[in-house]
């Protein structure tokens, strides 16, 4: 449905997107996940034909976005970042305007407008000015704009940013239901967000794709690495040396100072080993008092950070080689 081949986007000397490749199949809900400035919006703007790639090729349902841009664009409904700025239009006027922009025939227009207003649950407010709507409603208006013309593909840039939890749930439910009949790409900088809606996640950082996986696979990636969280009494001890001398320990990281004077650390061990007993015994021997000792379950957030950190290390290594 969507093929992205060796795509690069440069703004002057600055490379915002660096040689990305991915494919999206019909019916998939895919998350483009990355921190601010990663290149998500730039990538989406290229997919929609809003900006041209500096290099590479983008094929949308068989049509090249630069060579067959009209046909390619017809396949796509785009919801840009932020909410619509057409404050002086009513909801219905805005949707009608979008229908004109997309050159929907007069014959189909009325039915099209009715349908998207219904799909996005905006019937009650269709004659209200956009300016008077809440952030959650405005987001749905923007979604209605994307749905005009019944595109097969929806591209949603940060669809839940700035919404309160109730509005987030509403938008999520809407996206999921639209996912039954559309191919969807949405961007987010929040991992839990993407893992709840999407079946495939493309992780992007500093313009590069660092992983493409299912939320479950991402979790698997860090599952084997064990970490133990330990809270101990502050003492003049070389905690790093003591801890890393325990067999199986890879690393100890300082987490935080607690108000009661204790310190929290994270101890990372080799795969599939439980080092809690060894830690307990070693610390007892060294007269270090343990206040808390618990095994940490890896979360998707950890997987994300790990992948980004791995990416950074890779870059530093490259720099070192030059
Ligand atoms: P994201 O959506 O992931 O937050 P963007 O795609 O908006 O990231 O931006 C990626 C990088 O490209 C950022 O460093 C941003 O400052 C830069 N950038 C985005 N648009 C432009 C532009 N029009 N001109 C110059 N730099 C830009
Ligand atoms: Mg963005």
C-alpha cells in the first residue's frame, strides 16, 4: 500500500530524514514513534505529497507521489499536527471546504459531508463555529477533514497531543474503528500511545529508522535483560566496585537520592539470571543495609530508550572511526 525507498529530506545542509525505508500493507495500523524533532512530521509531509523528498521514492497504492501526485494524493487523508485554524467556519463549512479542496464532485459532496460528520460524531455541533469547540472536538473536526473523499489511507500527525485523558480515549476509539476500513499511519512521541493502537511500530530518531517491530517484539527485545532495583542506606562505600564484583552483574546505575537519606540504584545483570540472592549476600557481607530489593519488569518505554541509546552509541562509534 505504501512503499518508502531510500528517502532523504534535507533542509539546506541539515538532513531531517536520512535514507529511510519501510513498507506498509493494506489495512495495517502503523505507529511512527520518536522524540520531538525525530523527523516524524517531515516523513508524513512527504508521504502526503506536501513536501518533496530530496532523494528516494514514495509509492502510494501504486502511484509515485512525485510523478503521479494527483492520483497518489487521492488515496490519502491527512490530519496535520495541531488543530484546524479555520476558526470562523462552522464544522460543516470546514468539511465542505475540505471537500472542495479535494475536488469532490457536486453530486457526491452532500453525502460525503454527511458521512464524515457522522463517522466523527460531530452531528451535534456541525453548525457551531470551530472557535467555540473544545480541543477534543477540534481534533475530531480535523479528523473529519482527513476523511473527506473516502481515502484508503489515513495519515494522522500526533492525533492525541494536547488532549485530556477522556478525549484521548475517544480519539483512540475512533482511530481503532477507522482502522477496520483504512490503512493508518499515526505519529506519536509516546510509546504507550502507539502500543495501544498500532500493530506495527516504526521507531525513528534523528531522522533515522532504528527499529521496525510489533509492540510485542519491542517488549521481547528487552525482556531477557534483567534488572533489579535496590534501595540502600548511604554509606562511604564503593558501591560500584562492590556490585560489579558480583558474578553476573553487568552494570549498576544510580537512580536517585531519597528524602530519607537512602539511595536508589538499578543493577543490570546478564540475561536469564536472577541475582537478587547474590546481591543480598554480598551487601550483607559488606555491611550495606538494603531497604528494598525488587526485580524490575522491562516496559516498552525501556525498550524505546534502549533502542535510542543503542543508536547514539552507534553514532559515537562511527565518529570515533573517522
Ligand atoms: P518531529 O515531527 O518528529 O518532531 P520534524 O519532522 O518536525 O520532527 O522535524 C525534524 C527536524 O527537521 C527538526 O530538527 C526540525 O527542526 C527540522 N525541520 C523541520 N521542518 C523544517 C524546515 N521547514 N526547515 C528547516 N528545518 C526543519
Ligand atoms: Mg511533528
